[in-house]
C-alpha cells in the first residue's frame, strides 16, 4: 500500500470527494459563471463572519491556494482568526508565539500537528506552510491587527490513551469541539474567521453525523459561507471540468445560481452507505461556492518527507497509537518507502 493511500485511509472524517467516473450527460448547459475565488471570498466576508474552505487532505494545489488567501492584504484586513482542524488545542500557546513572530523550534511545531486525534494526516508539508503564511502576514501587520490561529482539534492525552474506547471519547467530539471554539472565540466576540477543515466537516446539512457546518448553521443561521474544493463530481466530473476550465484558474462559482449548484450533493463524496449524504440534496444545499484549481486528475498530493519517519521516538509512538485508532498494526515500511 502506498503512503498516500495509508494517509487517506486514516482520515477519520471520511471526507474524500469523489473523482470516479467521467460519463457526460447531454442536455445541460456547459458554461459556468466562474470568478476569481479571492474576490468571492472578499465579498462573502462583507456579509458573513465565517467562511469555511473544505479540503481533501494534503492536496498541494489547495495548500498553495490557502497560502495565497492569507497573503492577500484586502482579505487579511477583513479577518481576525484562522481556525484549523490540523492542530491540537493542547499546544495553542506554542502556535500563538509562532504566528506572533517569536522563535519556536520545528520540534514544537511538529507536536502541534502530531499530538492531534489524527495520525499521519498532518505530516504533509502543506500544513506547516499554512502556519508559516500566517506568520509572514503578521510580520506586515500592527500588533493590534495580527491574525490568530485557533487550533480546533480537541485536547487528547495520548500518554493516557490506551484503548479504542479512550480514543473515541475524544475523537467523537471533534466537530462539537471545533464548533464550540468558533462560537466562543469568534462569534461571541464579534470577530471574523477563516475555517480550514476536511470537506465533510464543513457540510451545512445532509450528513447522518453532526458536522461543524451543520452545528454552526443550526446555532447561528446565516453566519457561515462554505466553499468546497473540486476534486471530482462522480459521473458529472467531465462536464463540470469542461465548463470550469473555460474560466480563470484558480476559479470559483457561486452555487446559488447555475446548473453546477443543482447537481446531486452525493456526487461530491465517496462515502460508505452509513455515512451517505441524504438523498435529494443538491450541491447548493451543502455549500455556497465551488473552488476549481484544475481537473481532478491534475491535483497532486504533497506527501510527508521520509525524514519524518527516521525519528525512532516518533515511529515508536505511531506504532503504539495506530492499533488504538485503527485496530490494526502499522507497517512502518509504508512510511519509509511510499511506493511499497
């Protein structure tokens, strides 16, 4: 099994969008009103306090796009906070110091990412680059207008986590913890935030599970604007890509108008039956905008550096945690040889 397959299989959020199939349906318009996504985000923050950009984890082009969003002065001027799935709340103080420009070691940043409820996923280099992008943006800003990064994964005491039941008590609270953090630190304080998480977590409705998006929509209706990354639309993939490729790159379409928003929401995800999005929902029912960074087949994974797994202490801890999370032993050969 390749390392990229191993990492995706570990994502408890089960948020991998669908890239299967390229059947073309006739009788539908091909053109789409595609705009610069930065302009769509800028306009949306004039209306709502929260924008969630859902991702398929470890996509290189998506990470680069998020860096470009943070680097835009007109967008940074609208924002107060960036709330992320990829960091343990236990290490909030460490990241506060880092994004404020203080000296923080690479080892400390590694712990922010590695001490979460998720294994291996955040070893992709795109997540440290997002932290670095905020740090760079803050160097250009007065202290009173620096962006804060809030770590949205709930605290977990891995030293005391010995069984699957121990793990699930924390992991099952991930979306509720994230939503409560946003309510407490962002909405209750009249602030604005960019929310970064797996696409499944951002769903406004339709999931059999509570999601960050559905919880915020229930408690603060109209406060959230959801952007979904295109990485396939099942049998509609070819037609969607044909339309979106005619516009700017990167590009985005508003789902409230046009035929893309009317496509079945289920087409955007590959999920087991127990987690399938409710039948009958359209894409516009679960998200507000659709982000296009190129054809699904052109998107690339930013895999972790092999040096990550040449640290014996980290590998030993992964070998301990992995069976707790998955019920199966970890084959460390997959970490050191991604092509195995």
